[in-house]
């Protein structure tokens, strides 16, 4: 990211052709890893690519994509650690989840029914609570869903990950 900023904004240019050899020279990262790093930054919309190799830095950080909790980007796309209902292995650390992960799970007959439950939760009705991979979720004061991790509340990525949210009766 810093190479793109230096080679573009540092020279008062909105974008520039930057060869992988320039990234190697500036960062010391091996050439075979440069494309993967650029791919991650492009996917997250931190840098943009036009044409063959014309790169620019996206100064509108509101457009940047955050990685979902526990996610990594691989050649095949985004991968999220599969927690099953017992243990999630993330980066060599095992995290023990509650045994009752699947208990009292609510299934919905329609998307509208789920949306009504979400609205009720946001308005203070806490009869049912959302859990993402066995971890408690909450509605943050800034108007975003959060997941309670061991080191505090983290922003929930949303999107397709809503399929993994379980609603449990308290």
C-alpha cells in the first residue's frame, strides 16, 4: 500500500504503472508474493487497478472492505475458519466454543420473519439473541452489529455471513 501511495500521490499523480520489480525493490517482499498482496489490497478496495498494471490508492476509506472475523484471502477466495460446534482453529490457536451452540436454534420460514426479529432486537426486545459461530452478537451504539470476541467487541462483516447467525431464545 505504501509503495502505491509513494509512487502515485507522492508524485502528485492519481495513478501510475508500477512494475512488480519496483515493489520488490521498495519492500523486500519476494516477487512471487507481490501479486498476492496486491490482489488482497485490490479486493479490499484499498488500491484500484486499471488496465494491465495501472494502480491508484483509494483515498475514500469508507469504500474499503474489512475482512470478516477469522477470514483470510487465498487463491480460491475468502476462507473463514469453520468452527463446527466445538473448536475453531485460527492461526494455531484453538478456541473452545460452548457445547450448546446448536441448542434452541430458531429456524425461519421467511426472510420477513427474520427481519421482524432483527428490528425487535434493535428496539430492545431481547427475547431472542443472535450468535455468530457460538459467540454472542449485539447491536452497537454506532448502529452496527458486533461480535463478542475474547479481546472485546468486533464489527460483524454481514453479507453472506448472516447465514451462519443463530438466534437463540434466552
